[in-house]
């Protein structure tokens, strides 16, 4: 047409690759590299979308690794008659000056001192240990509220602050009681009481009192000036001895301000089952309330732990999606980010083009087709 040889001048390969009939159904058309322009705005959007995609991937991977926890309450099935109590406490009195007893709602009185180990020790060996704190406060004395995202990162405030699979794996390790520090010639001024007791699974009262006080018995009557029920609780748990699990009273200290001082702990025990990846452990959680005060000589001083067994069972189960489901979720999330980024770039490019046209219209005389200034007419 008009002397123009289309076959000689046009390069059909520049407009697309030749292919078979199947290529006509290609839903992903491609452009030749020479028709693709890379811009600064496109590069910024690419970096932004890549960063967002990485954050979404990391969030999805973390959620998959943690799994999801389900908490189910039910009436405890079956009848169990025994309950173990695990105790590791240091009292600032000599071992021969204290009595340890348990009395439950069934009327049984258990001489716990004959079943527990008692080692003379030095108070200073324990009070400076890392992590010792008052009940409801951390090692720095700050009140523990459980609020905030990072609250459980620095320390553990009970079972619920850890992942279930960590609790199950740690709970299956072999349990051993720590050794009492050597005296190295120092005079013992305290007594470490530790071990496990098998009790009736009913409401009861575990108490530590001074010799000759609390029960009608013959023998030595300890002088009142020797009373000092300051104590450090390293372990107090119910059920199987699992030292890796942190309980509310673990690593707590309470100082007596007078010889006649009464410490009371009211504990509500909840049977708990942790399950993860087909493995489970059976243990007990508890909530505790503490009351301590100076008392008169008519009231028996000491350490009293009153515990009650709740008739419910808490089942905490951790579930995790299969790897295939995880991959599908990741693909969906990243695909959505890419599509949103593409539309964001298109909209921003369109806005920039519209804004540029308005500026050119308001900028004075128009320019020629080739961007040059119009020729001025000579008068």
C-alpha cells in the first residue's frame, strides 16, 4: 500500500512468538523484553510488595509452628483416690525444731516428716538464687499482671505461657530432685524439706509448725524466740513430679516480720491434661491466694497450705495443620499480596498521569507535537 512493502519492513517475531494451536489458549500472555519499560516507581512498588509478602509469610509460618490450642472443660471421669504433692521448701529454722504434718477432710493425719527429706542448710545459699521473688511479683519486685504481648517472654508465669508441645516434651523428661548445697564448714541456720507425698485426693491442710506447738504431744517445747517461719518455696506442685513445669508458687520467698507470724496459702487444684502430636501428660494446675500476718501468742504460727480439688478436668489440646495445608495458605496469602500490589501500582500510576496532565494544562502555552516551542510569527 502506497509503495510500502509490509513483508519487508515488519518483523512478525517482534509481536509474539510463533507456536502451536495450544498456545492460543495461553492465559498468561508475554511481552517482548524490548516492549517492557522498568521505572523507578515500579521498582519501589516491587520492593514494598516483596517486604509485605515476607512479613505475611513469616507470620503464617509462625502461626503454623505454634499451632492452635483448644481448651475444654469437662467433669472429671473415673474415680482416683490418690494425689501426689511435691514440695521443696527452705524454712529459716533448724530441722529438729519444726513439725510437718498433713490432715485431710477424710480425717487422716499423715506425719509428713517421716516421708520427706530434711537437710540442714544455710539461708544465704538460697535467698540469693536467681529468680527468687514474692508471690505475684517478678525478680525485680514488679507486680505480675499477665498483660502485654511480651509479658511471657522473659519468664514463665504458669503453664499457660508456654507452648503445649514444649510442655509435653519437657514433661516427659526424667525428674530428679536437686542436691542440697554443701555447708563448707558453715553453721546451718535453716532446713530444706523436699520430696513427694502420696495423699488422699480430697481437701486437706499441709502445715509446718514449731516443735511442741499445734498438736498436743509430749516432748520439747520450743522457745518462742526461736520462731522464724521465713521460707523459700522452690517447688510446690500436685500430681506427677515435673520440675520443668513452672507453678505459681515456684521460686517464691516470704519473710516473717515477727516470731509469731502465720502464712496461709489457699490453693485450688484443677486436674489438667496436655496433648500434642499424639502425646499427652496428666498433671494439675492450681490458683493460689496468700495471706500473711503477725498473730498473738494465742494463735499457732507457721506455714499453712490449704488445698482443694476441683471436680472438673481441663483438657488443653494443640493442633497443627498439615504441611500441604500450610503451603496452600502461604500461596494464597502471597498471591493476594501480589495482586493487591499490582492494583496499587496501576492506581498510583493512573493518579500520577492525571495529575501530570492537569499541571501541563495550567502551565501556559501548549508545546508542539515533538515537544518543541511553537514558532513566533514576525510582524
